C-alpha cells in the first residue's frame, strides 16, 4: 500500500510537470494537440504570451516563437532596370510574426526558413519596381517611392507566412564591378580631356598676358629712354647756356679757368710726354706777367 502511494505521488508529480509550460519574455507559444494547432471556440489559434501556462500532459506539444521585431539583412542581389542596366542592390527588411499559427504551418516555425522565403518575396517586389524605372529615376528622385511600393508588395506576399513586414529599405545601390570599371575609365578619359582643354586655355591666356606685359614693358622702356635723352639734352643745353653766360660775363677769367683744368688733366700722368712749341697758345698763362 505504501509503494502504491509512492507510485501515485510520482505520477502526480510527472503529470504536474508535463501539464505546465513557460513562455519566456519576448516569445509567444502555440500548443499542438494531436499534431493540430489548439484553437478556441472561434476557430482561432490559441496564442500564449509570456508566463506560466497549462496544457494537456503527454498529448500536447508546445512551439515557442520569437515575437520580437526581426531584421533581415540579406545579401546584395542583382536587379535589371528598364534600360536593361544591371544594378547591385543591398537592402534590409524589418518584420515580425503576427499570425503564429500560419507561421508555424507555412514556415515550419523556423526563423531561418521564414527569412529565406521572405527574402525571395521582397527581392521579387524590388525586381518588379527596379524593372519599371531607369537608373536616373532610381538614384535621383524615386527611391522613396520605390521602397514604399516594395513594402506594400512584400507585406501582401508575406501575409500568407503569418509575417508582418514593417519596413523595406534600400541601403546601397552599386553598379557591377565590370560596369563600374568601364564607367570609371570613361569618366577618367573625359576628365583628362577636360583638364587638357583647361590647361591649353590657361597656357593661351598666359601667353597673351605675357605678350601684353612684354609689350607694355617695351613701351615703358622706350618712353623712359626717350625721356632720359630729352632730360640729358635739356641738361646739356642748360649747361652750355650756363657756360656761355659765364664766358660772356668774363671771357678772360673763363679762359683762364679752362686752361687750368687743361693743365691739370695734361700733367696728371707722370709718364706723359708732350712735344709743343714754347710759343703755343697752350702755355699762354704760364709765361708770366710779360705774356699779358
């Protein structure tokens, strides 16, 4: 009897533990009864929030699903524009589970599998939107409109997975490497041609400026030379006038001074030799008073 009571106690403990389950914070759970999702009277799946809950022991299975907002940062994919130009587009998606029964049945309750399906649906929507626009439209003015349309399409297609798409964003748009290299080389050639043209124009302007400056310098030098000659001529004329005026005032004294200057310059050198007649006029002021 004692052993039987012990067995009943153990069974009761096992039943208690198997009939209780805990849902952690940030998750929700659904219960499978005989492999079918447990539903309420309105034929809606019963979703359990965080906390302690009861279930039918042994015959029930609990599937916990993350209820937080998720970020799907997929790998960059190649899209074709309306101009048949390839673009490498990097995007991300914000999503969360809003129908836990559908998420379990359609996506197996597996986040990784759900993101694989969701990425395909989002990329299909982006591919459609990129295919109706040119590169200029995508880059310049219609990027926001493109993401809004992609969000609408992704939300509609992801609804069957029990997923609510909150946002679709395009992070980066690049050209393929081979196209980028070709465009870079073309742009480099164009910039080089423009640079050569600017340098040629600059050299032409520099030559024009140098020629203008040289011409002005030549004119200025010529004017300066002419003015200097005019000044020298005027100075010589003034000096001659002064000399003539002085000579007219006292010719004898002026002649005497000029003779002294001539004597000074003539006898300056010790090696100078002169052969002159003593009666030469050059010695008229050296003959004493008798000569006067």
